[in-house]
C-alpha cells in the first residue's frame, strides 16, 4: 500500500528553483511537495498532479500543483539529479498556471532541463 506524507523540504527546494530560474508564471505558494513510499514502479522518480478546472470550480479553489516524489527512487539520486528532476516537473506547469500541463514534445526535454540546470547553478 502506498503511503503519502507532506514534504516541506521538497517545497523549499521547489521555491528556491522557481525563484532562481525566474519562473514568474508559477505561484510558489500553490506548488506543494508530497513524498510517497511503497510504489512498485522502478521507472518513475516523480510525478506532477494538478487541481484541474472542474475540481477548482466545484471546490471554489484556485489552481494548485503537487509534485510527488517517489522516495525509493528519488532518494537514490545525487543532489544534482534530484534538482534536475524537480526542474523537469516544474517545466510541466504551463504559462497560464491553470491546471493543465506542458507535454514532453518540445518544451520538457532533457536538453531544456540541462539548460535550466546550468542556469540554476550559475553556469549560463
């Protein structure tokens, strides 16, 4: 059975990345981190979830995004790889911050993640 817990440490890292990379379309107070334990998957390190338009309307809430870290897979990575994973997940958030996602096709690519990471560490 999968267990979930709040991940304030991940939220702090996300806020730092958002600020440092000037991702001004993202409201850092509406991006939450969750750590999950017990997933059987070996291929997934993190997932991004959103409160879609229907749920926003029904609940009377603004859009929120949640980045789920699969602890067993994420914790084995180096700090650098973890940061790249978080950048990758944040890149899925579209410019309108409306509950949708940007796909991998031309925006969320390994090359673009690498460019963003270099900018994050100050090499670009």
